[in-house]
């Protein structure tokens, strides 16, 4: 990352705004950008402020593998990701930045009976929704990625429209275009306390500054629990550390992002040639707390090396170049938590995306902006309602959560 990308952004802040978004990750910035577009269409200057306690891409939005996929097990999620990928096709031109968007597909591998049944169900569902996902035999898998060891592969699913982007310009592009439309952005600005008022909130910032807001949007992802707890808002999402690494650049050979359903291993190749890979680290003793550990571990490196080499033998000769971690914001039923908070209807949640918020952010920003601006509430927000947990309406519906 260059120095300009991590240097502070210091737009002048008003004393009061209609909406203050806490968190300048992809969710908060996508929503801010789409809201600003709606204001422009109505010839109204946006009264929107985005606050970020660190630099852009410091959190989960800058620490993921950049995957975008339609391959989900729930019809609503498939349809949303079809729209999100459709948005991404023209997003580089719209945001005036190179996203390194590449539609090389996603290839899911099943090595046991349960995984095979999941993929068969998914493909049937995708046919009904209109997603171009198809089943492949182990032999057909080698037509897509000849370097794989498919001796244990029973079946695979492949969608050529799935893809990968480079996360950093994805975030930077939304930030620069939101600002161009009048959104005020300040990075390296900590919200120390949120004070409820008779109408709205006063946000107390570091250095003794403050700003009042008619509405506040908590878009801090895995850090959202701290803001909520201070206001007595009880929601069950919690952070989970997920590790990832990239190799030295090698000659391009891999088009799709490959996922092994049994182990949770995934890997893709960037346009610069690095292999970017992560894996599920199952630990039954991991605490469900608000503490976020962004360190790296030798345990992860040794575990992923064994799994990657078994599936991709040529990985024996690859040299790891960089290893890092990022936080998933885990929702217990797998669905995001979006909308007015319990007991605080003017403080909205935008969290709980369970590690997959990056890929769905383009469409969520579009739909949430419409809800905030016009009161038009998309069907997905009924299921994602923060009140569902207290009201007993939480029902797990998605089993294609990877990583």
C-alpha cells in the first residue's frame, strides 16, 4: 500500500448531518455512494458523513480474497449476488478506477457424499433462479484446472460468471466517488461515545469534537459489538479471525477460484500471478467475544500447506510471500443484520455478514440507500431484521458459507 492510500482523509465536518456512517469499509462506503447518487438525482446536496477510526482498507474490506460468487444455497442470496456481479461489470468505469475485476469463475469441489448432495441441490436451485451454474465430473474438472489432483473428487459445480476483484481499489473507488458527490469523509477519527438525544444522536469524537446526527449507521462489521454494547443494544454477532496468504508471483495457470467444500480450502490466482489462499481453521475452543486478533500463526501456515499441496501438487514449489488475517463478523443464523436497532430505531445496523459482505456490498449499498432515502424496503431486509433474534424469527437458511 502506498503512503497516499494510508494518509488521513480530513474533509471538514458539519455540526449536524442527516446521516453519520461509522465505518469506511466497503459496506459503509457503498451505501454512502448510492445515497449520494439518489440525492443528486433529486438535486439535493447529501448530508452524509462517514467516519473511520483508521485508514481506508484497514479492516475486513482490505483483508479478504476479493471473491464474488453467485454459488449460494439460498435463492435470495443467489439473486442478490447475480445483481452484485452485474453491478461489478460496469463498476470500474463508474468509479473511474481499475478494480482488476476478472470473471474466471468459481469451482466448488465435493469429496464426500454430503458435499455432493449440496452441490446437486444448489445447481437445481440455480437453474430455477437463472444462474449459469453447472455440474462437472472429476474428469471435466481437469478441463478447467488441469493441475488439480482429482482422485478424491466426486463431483464439482462451476459458474463461469463468478469472479475476483482486488479489494483495495474496490474500497478506494467508492470512497473517491462518494466524496465527489458531496459525502464528507474523515479517516483516523475515533468515535469515543454516542449520546442519545431527544431527536437523533451526538457523536463524541477524539480530541473533544462532536457531531450530531438524525440517524447513525453502524457499519463497523466485526467491531460493531462495542458500539452496540455501549448503548445497551444486544445482538448475537461476534468476530472470528480468518487467516489468508499469498505466494510469490508465478506464471498464470489458474482461471477460477477453487473451493474444497470438505476442508474449506480456497485459492485463486491474481492478475499479478500470486496464489491467494485461505482455509477454515476449526477450533471448538475459540471464544465468542468482542476481542479481535489480527495476528498470524504458524499453525495456519502448516495446515494450509498440507491441504493445498494435496489438492494442487505444484504448490510444493511455491514460496509464501505474505500472510495476514482479517475478522469475519459472524451472525448465528448466517444472515446479515441490517436495519433499525432494538430500542434505538434511529441507529441502524449494517453488520453480521459472516465473512461475505465484501462480495454483496454493491447490491446491499444500492438497496439500503433506497430504503434510507425513499422508505422502499427490499424483501431481504425482512429476513435480515435485527429484531428477529429477540422475536424468535431467526432461521438458518444458508450452508455455503466458506472460510
